[in-house]
C-alpha cells in the first residue's frame, strides 16, 4: 500500500493565507449577512449587499424624497396647529408665516433646523424598505457610529473653530467683530442658543447621512472610484444653501473635504463632528453678535476662516488616522494581517 504524504499545518498562517482569509472572512458587522465580502470602501456598501440591484439605489433616492416631503408637510401642519392654538383663529397668520422662514426668530430656527432633521428618518425608512436594514447600520464600515472617534473629532473640531472664532472676533468688520464690545443677554438670545445647541447636532448629522452617506453609496453602487462618490453629490449639497458666490465656494470646499474624510476614515464621524461644531459656532456667534442669520453674504475674513477651518481639521484627522493605523476589519486571532494601503 502506497504511503500518502502527511499533511501538516503551520502554526501561523503565511502572508498568502492571511491575504486570502481577509477576502473570505465574513464581516463582523451584525447588520450585514455573513456571506457578504466585507466592504473595503465606504461608498461601496450598497454595491456589496447581496440583494442589491442596479435600480435599488434609485428607489432609495426616490423613497427618501417622498418620505421627506411627507415629513415636511406634517411638520408644517404641526406648526400651523401650534400657531392656531397660540394666536387663535383671528391671529395674523401672514406675520406668522414670515416668522416661520425668518432664522432671526425662535420659530424660524426651530422650523428651519427640524425641516433638515427629518431628512434623517426619511433616509432610514427608505433604506429599510429597499435593503431591509436601517441606514444607521452603515454610518461606518464597523457598523453604526464609532462614538470614540466622534468624540475625538468633536474635540479637534472645537479646538480649530475656537482659534478661527477668535480671529474673526478680532479682525472681522461685520457683526461678529462687535462681540469685542460685549454681549447683550436677553430671553431671546438664551432661547435661540438653547435651540441651536439642542437641535444642530441632529441637523448636522442628518445632512451628513443624506448628502455624504446616502448620496455617496448611491453613486458608489454604480461607479467604483471614490472620486465620483465624493464629487457628484457636491453640487446637490451646494444648491441646498442660499449664499453668494464666495459662500457657495466655501460650501463646496467643505463638501469635498468631508467627503474625502469619509473615504479615508471609513465612516461619517469626521464629517458629522465638524459639521456640528461648524454650525454651532456659526449660529451661536451670529446670535451673540446680533447678526442677520438670513444673510447670504459675510465679510471676507469670516469666509476665509470658514474655508481654513475644515482644511486644518482635515489635516488633523488624516494624521490621527495614520497614527492609529487606518481602518481595518477585525479578524480572528492569528490572522490580524493589516490591509494594504490600497485596500483601506
């Protein structure tokens, strides 16, 4: 009888075995089926789902829009009923409707911020209907929000904006510069600040989920290169802001930077954190300075600082990402070979 060669197992996997296992190990994200190859790029999550079809992202976009319009209608009716109870049937509803779109009033701030916040549940419901999962499970490649990262980025963004705010207060020739002469506190200012602090985190998160998370994954379901996923949603995001040309350029630069950071970090946390800090400072300083929150233009120094801030923040995030080794999927013990730079 011929002796068969004995098969031996090496105590540790070779580099080739490790590389193979990286592509065959199931994703540990509990929201994604184990048979699916773990997505390597943030914008390819829809494309990697087992039930994805070429038309599914279109359905998600259409359903998100439909759910959002329904939510805005319900929101408007709710504010109208509130006004009816507050002013009575003989109230001046023309004046009320003006306040509804006036960001210098508490009513305007509440309606304006909540009007954006409802985009979030609209995107969640649309994704659930088409892909049978909440979009919040796709905020990062790890599945869900990475809270420690979010905390680090919030601290970094706050530090950057504190410096930029000091520069604006000292050198701006607009309303922000008047902060050097003191702040006038009253009930209106306090109420506006409370509304901003409570609602802006949800408003900023909603914008990032829709204009980065959802839009980038819709684009990435058809186009593999991340540049398309970063750049194509930018005009849509810019159109949603009513500013003059320098302001729109500022918004476009912001969108490109946070889109790139989303690809680099494998999640929305950097964009969400900086968007929150940016909007809290923008609204907060405006309220404290008595600035016109409906203004479509700003002094040059304020526009420059608004452009510089996300650039500096991006540099900090990239250095932090490199120092921590980048985003890699977790593997069982013995197979912790890192992804190559091209696969991160």
